[in-house]
């Protein structure tokens, strides 16, 4: 037999001692959310119980207790000196900061994020770390960890596949998290949430279960994460054809070219030969945002649609009411840092019913014949697709994390727009002191405009992909730059970011990509190219401020100084165990 699930006893009265738990657990976040909400009123707890350990709540009490729509937010301009951190900046940084504020006065409208930095991310100042890898993973707010830890210490949670008090409490928290996700993304009633290990697992769930046939097509963009590319293995195994939309030089795709490919490969019969279109909402390497309107076009042609929103969700709002897709994959650690190991597939129930899982496990079924071949899947459709026991101990943090993010997300695009423009302009101006050649070459898409007010939406993401150049113009090894950055306590990212199509377009190596052979290794590929493969990625996020960007610029400028650069190069082989070789020489 299968497992008895606590959802079968939802009519039973809840133990009295469990009733107030949600209010206590969410108090720290409800006070924040009530001050600067995104308009998801149904998503915000009504409790305003003060939290003694909430430094944020104390500092934000002046924001008031009423729900405010984003477009109605009016922030007072500070009448005192505006400081990005609680530390005194060096004189050169102070001068740079004053100049930055003159060029980007709208940055002051995001002062609430500076307060957040001082309270929930004070460890960045304590450790001296400059974190610019938000596309790899967001930093968790310290108050989220405190609230979640207190909740775990105060309660007993058990496996959801039972009807005990501890199991019912876990199920209650899981249901709250599911509802919070649906509310956050403004999902209509026809949607549900399947919790997975991460966004990759959510995408895999669709790939392994989608009813590809010999007449099906799987259409996707070249500028996609490997977790999207990997779905082609399922499609190919079942005889479907793979149709790629080529990337432009700076990533993404040309809309007319995408529509042409979708039209030429449109499904002749959605029932007999279903076809799937996977769209990357935002590239994790090229900084491109693809037009979401292409989803409506694909749907009109009869495609099922799958949206990879892992890179989009941390810094942009998205509404499933305004842009309905059949399924959308997200990872929560990329949105607010904790918990890792939990993602979700936000999916239409009618689409989920068409998927055919190739296996079953505990929790996905209610009856199993052993020996034999008969089994009955679980009654709740989302349970049929959640592999065994869900991560019930961390699901309460998702509810609180979404409340937390909803309070600050309205301010984030404006802040990141100012920082990104300043970063791009400053890096582009750097020159080697010996030849006057550029220090870096920016490869990713740059925003067409800078935002001016809260509520504006950016046309790109908030990252920069680039390579560092020698005075002669040759590309410097990314591994050297990464090592040198660690010496300055800068956390950035190097490589192809698990997006080979996007990297190939930025590096102009599409032809080399086409000439790869089965079994090729990364070392062999790099030897063929005569250089390391990949880019340097600097990505900004919720806790980013001016000082972070200034330190990155200062570091890049130091690479342009011959004496500093040579000193680092002399230490690099010994420090990393590499054999000494000339920059640009084949590895």
C-alpha cells in the first residue's frame, strides 16, 4: 500500500496549541510588508506583533502600518548625509560616491535598501567580503534565519505522510508555502505548486514526463541554461525533433526569427504530437531578457509552454495572470538565499494532468500492488509529482522569504539600474597605464536606458559578463582574474555559467562549438581555442550597494596598472600550483 497522507484528515480540528504559530513565525516580516508591500494583500500576514530581535522592524517602523501600492510609494529625501553603509568610506571612495549621486540622484529613492544592508547583511562589513555573485545565489537575510530557527526550536514537525499532530503542522506549513508562492506570482486558481529540489529539478520533471512522440518538436533558445538544454535528451529518446533558436551576438534571440521557427515546427495535433516551447525569461550570462509576448504566440500555435524563471524572479516581478504559461521553474535560494535545496514548478493543473511520470515513489501513490503492476496515484495532483517526502522543515522559510522579498522588490530595479550603469561606464573607461588599451571588454547586453523612478521595469538583468585584456589586447586567463579577485575578498564568478550557447555567442565561438566531437573534454576544447573558455561575471542583487561596485571598479583598475598586475602574475603560479605560462598561451 502507499502512504497515508495527512491531507486525508483536513477536516479534523487542529490542536489548539498550533493555531497561533503562523502569526508568531511571520511577525517580523508582516511588519515590514505592511510598510512597503507589492500589492499582494492576500499574501501578507495581518499580525503586527513586535519582534524584540528584529532590528529591521525597529528601523522601518516609520514606514507605517498600512498596505501601500507600489505606484503610491512616496519616499522622503534624506536631509542628512546619505551613507551607503555604517562604515566611513576612504576619501577616494567618498569622492566617487558623491559623483555617483550627482549622476544618479534617483539612487537616493532606494535608501530603504541601505538600511536593509546595515541590518540584515551586516556580515558583509564584518567579514570585508564584496559579494557580486547574486546570479549564482542570493545572500540570505539574517532575520530570516533567526525567525526560522526560532520556529523550529518552538515546534515539532513531522513527516507529512501521516495524520499525527506534528505531521499536520508540517502539512499546514507546506500548504501555506504553496499558497504564498501562488499569491506572489499572482497565479489564477487553475495553478498549483510542485516543490522540487531546485529549478533544475522542476525543469527535469517536465522533461521526463512530457508526452513527446515521433511527431513532436522541442523548441528552445540557444541562450539557455544547461538544465533547459538537458530536456532534449528526453525529447530525442522519444523521437521528437530538436529545434534551436539561434542567439544574437549579445544573447537572447531575434523575435521574428523565433516566431518563424515556432511557426515552421508548429504541432499538427496537440493530442497526437504535442510540442513544447521552453523560454528562458532572463539569461544568466548574456544579461538578456527575452520578450514574454512570445509565449502568447507559441500558445496560439498549439505549443505547451515552459518558462525558466530562475534568473528573472530574484529582481523582477512576474504575474501568471498577465503572462500565463503552462509551467514555470524557480529556485528560492536565488530569490532570497535560504533555503537551498528547494525549488518549485508553478504549473497549470490541466497541463500537469497530461504529464506521464515514468516512475512512482512514496507519497506519489496511495495504493501499490506488490507483486503486480497495479498502482493508484495520490489524490492531490501536486503530490503525484513531488518525489517522496518534501523538505518540510524548510518550507516555512519560503513563506517568510517571499514576504521579505515582496517588501523590498519594488525598490530593487531602480537601485540596480543605477549601479549597473555606473559599473559599465566606469569599467569601459579603464585603460592600461602602459599602452592606453582597454582593461576590459564588456560582452553582455547593456541596458538601453537607466530607470528613473520606483516601479520602472528594466530591459535587461543586473549582471555584466566581460573579459580582462592584456595591454596588447589579448584575453587574460579568467582563472588569474578570479584568483586575484579573491585576494581582494571579491566573490565573483568565472566560466560559461552552465550556459554554453550564451557563452558561445558572447565569445564568438559558435563555429568551434559546431565542430565539437563526442567525448570531447573541456581541456581539449580550451586547447583548440588557445585560451581559457568562459567569461568573468559580476552580478548584483538585493544587498548590493555603491561600495560593492566601487571595490570591483578599483580592483579592475589595479589590473590595468603594470606594476600591480605583474606582482600578482609573479605570485599566481606558486599560489595556485599552476605551471607558469604566458598569458594567451594554449593550456
